[in-house]
C-alpha cells in the first residue's frame, strides 16, 4: 500500500456522507481561520465522530501522498488544511489532544519508537497492525521492522519489535511505554511477553518520560547507552531482557503504589505511609524507594 500511495498522482480520502454539521466543519477547515463558538464545536465533533481520524492505517494516505484531498459529502478540501486548522486554533483548544493523524508531521522524522508512542491512541481492528501500519512510513534507518507475518501472535510480534528497538537504539527508553497495571488486557495479548514489552494495543494512562512531548529525555544520570542482551531458555515461556549495570545500593523497603483514580482518603493513606517511611517511624532503614503509579 505504501508504494501505491507514493506513486499516486492524487490520493482521495473519503470521510463519508454529509450530516448535520459536516458541511459547516469542512467550510471552516477550508478557510484555515480561527473558529469560535458553534463552528469550533462542529469541527471538533466532526473529528471525533468520523472514525477515519482514529485509525492507524490512514497515516500512510497523508504521509506518502504528493497530493491528498479529503472528501465528505459534496465538500472537497486539501488535506493540508486539516492540520493547518488545528494549528490555527490550538491556542483556543486548551489542552485538547489532536487525533494522531492531525499531529503527524513527516518532516520531523521521528523514530519508530516515537511513532508507536504517538499513535498509541489510534485504532486497528487487528492489534498487530499497530506495528505493521507504521512500517511503510519509517525513515530508512528505522527499516528494521519485522516483515508482516499474521501467523505470529500479538505477544510475539510486540516482543520481537521491542527487542529490535532496544538493540537498534542501544537504549531502554521503551521501558517508559510499558503498562504497570494488570487491568484489562487486549484479548490477543495475554501478557506472556514479559513486563518490559509495551502493549501497543492499549492506550497508556501515564505520561511517558522520554517519549512524551512534555518530557523528552528528562534524564541522563547514567548516560544514554544501555548494555543489554536477551535470553531464551527451555524453562522460559518468553524472551527475557537482561541489563548490565553497577549496583550502587540496595532497596530495603518500598511504599504502596499510589492509586491514580481513588478517593482522597485512599491517596492520603498512602502519602501518610510514605511520610512514615521517610521519617523512620515505621521502619529503621537507611534507604527508602517509593513507587508511584
């Protein structure tokens, strides 16, 4: 599909039939001006209710096309107007996050890991396509992705991709994208890939240090190069990541995980526990490590 979009003289993006607010939304996008009041709401509803904007495969349509036109009902607008409208109105949209397709900028040449992170909220019928859909838009230096193989399970593919990213980048930044909560799992991803493998089919509830636009590389205490290797043994049912480092200290006790969504009294209880650990009232220890989820 990537070759088809690259060689096409024009790519037509069909967004569906018109409805009560689509014509007004398309007109506003065509003008590329600041929208307010009911017009702005119609445009935002347009983005939210048209499933095309939430799909991961559509990235190829706009990333590889020389000329892309979006069609909805009888309206036709150049695709470039869509991200331009969002940029024009960003100051008035507060902290609203744009759909991945509107935030995508091929000129930024982001790494494969960064694109997996940025498109995490995008949807795919098959969870394996959260990886495969990006293969055609990667830069040459990131073309180490596995060839599509739908005979493999979701867990297998995610583990292999994670291992390749770690080896390629000599970095453990991918650990920032893992899910620390057991919670609901994708039916085809049973968690047997190891805790170091991100489940890209599941939207993250956390801000990823080193991957989020707010916190790109906020650390460098130990340098950026990670020494790792992967182990497989008969008694292991999945690939194990082994990291090399220097032992500086030993954690003797940890506090409880602070709940993200919980009544205030539950959070206060955990904070009081942490305070007791720090003050040494509950434990006589030298070093304390806290876990915050």
